[in-house]
C-alpha cells in the first residue's frame, strides 16, 4: 500500500472489509432474469414472462386478433359461398363459380409455417352453413364442406413442400408454376370425395359431378388466389403516390374497356380486355396487374350473371357461359402474371447491375486517389 501510495498519491487504498456496495438496479423495462431451464442469464422484454413465453396480456391480444381474423374469414366465405350457390342453383347442384377456397389459400400460401387447419376449418364451417341454408341434407352439406377444407389444406401443403418449406412468392415464375401444379392435385383430391358424395345422394352420376366440380374449383383457385395473394403480401404501403399517379390513365382505359365490352351484348369483343391487362403488367408491375385482374373478374362475372357481355350470345345456358368466362379469365391470368413476373425479375437485375456499377465507380475513385497520394500506379491492400 505504501508503494502504491508513493506511485499514485491521489489514489485511495483498497478496502477489503466492510459491507459490499449495492449495485444499481436495471431499468424495469428491460430486466435481466435467470432462465430456469437453461440456467443462463437472458435479457427479456416486458412482454415476456419468466419462462420466455409471451406474457398473458400479449398472448390474449394475439389470440383475440387471431379469433377475429378467423371470424371475418368465415363471414366472407359464407357470404361468397351463399351468393355463388344461389346464382346457379337453378341450373345445377354444383356452383358454376367457386372462388371461396381461394380466400383461405391466398392467406396461407404467404406463410412459411402453420398447418392452416384453423383457416380451412373456418371456410369449411362457412360452406356447411351455406349448404344448409340452401336446403341440403346435413350429410351431403357436411361432406361437401369437408371436401373444400381438404382442398385448401392439400393445396397449401403441396405448395410449401415443393418450395422447400418457404412461403410462396407468386410474383415469380417458379412459384407460380409450383402453385398451379399444387392446385391441380388439390382439386383432384377434393373431387374424389365430392363426386361420390353427390352421386350417392341422387345428385347425378359420379363422372358428371366430377366434370362439374373439378374445372370450377381449378379456375377459381387459378384466377383469384395469385392476384389476391400478391395484393395481401404487398399491402397498401407499396402503392406509393407515384404509382397511383401512373395508374390513373391505365385505370381510365380499363374502366372504359370494361364498360364497352360488358355493357353491351351484341359484339364479341372479349379479347379487348387482354391488351389492357398486359399494359398494366408492363407499365405498373405485378401489384397493379393483380388489382386489374380482380376488378376485371368481378365485373365480368356480374355482367355475365346479369345477361350482359359478349358471352350473352353463347347458346347453351348460364353454365356454359360461365365456364367460357372463367376459361377466358384463367387465360388472362396465365398470361398477365408471368409477364409481370418477368418484368419484376428484369427490374431486379437492372437494380443490382446499377448498384454494382456505382460500387465499381467508387472503387475506381478510391484507387485513383490512393495512387496520387502514394505516387504509385497501383493500389496495395
């Protein structure tokens, strides 16, 4: 101690005895606790408990939002199923338009985890309620509802599995092809259960029911799911002011085209919609193209059910007209979304190339500056 005091007179000697000084406690917002399982310290947020799990309040909030979302999905599915069954009830037991399952599939393919069983169950219960509301026998209504739920689960499971367990990005060609293949297999699974169920209850032959069920469900998933999934994945934040400003003129052209095509029934001008949809894909990208496809599908279906549009000239009844309309919409989707995907891929490559070029130019400037400072003709690391 005397030597230390001689070296550093201003330093206080070290005291070995006495009561230990009380350390300052951390802020209550971020407390350091001991994990009873692992035995090591861990920094926990205020919303987590001692076991690392969400606090009761946070868990209740998350559970409440999940239940609310499932309830809204069930209500939307019921309303859509009731309308689809009611419009075509007089021409056949199987609805000629069926975008109901696409609602749940569009929500689930964007996720990389979760079985999707609650969403499929919500849609199945909505279909059961819609079938019972139209007078179906309880056994048949339950069987058809189960087939719809199985279709959703199989489609989501195959899409994730073939993509390696990741979420689907339906703005890319590869993911679109995988989803299309999963759709064909999923609807085949639901058809194998729905067709015998309808046949056993005296609703026609099994093959006739299969031919009525399979194309309708395939077209519903192919038309609605990609566009809806793209819009849900991007959200409203991606539609910037500049994008909305660019979309004004194409939107006006689309509205005029839809009014001209589906406002009358004397001219076969359905093909005029395709160039407008391609213009959305080329000029505005996948988000705007998806929105344009959904608007076109809604207007076309409503006009055809009301007896307007080019397909009103087609003989064969409402079922034939709706089948041709859905074939056209599926073709437009299969053409428009791949074009938008190629455009997005090209834009991504252009951005990466521009970034690499700017980085190269910055390195050249550093090299020139280093050469001037060191008076040498090259740069050494």
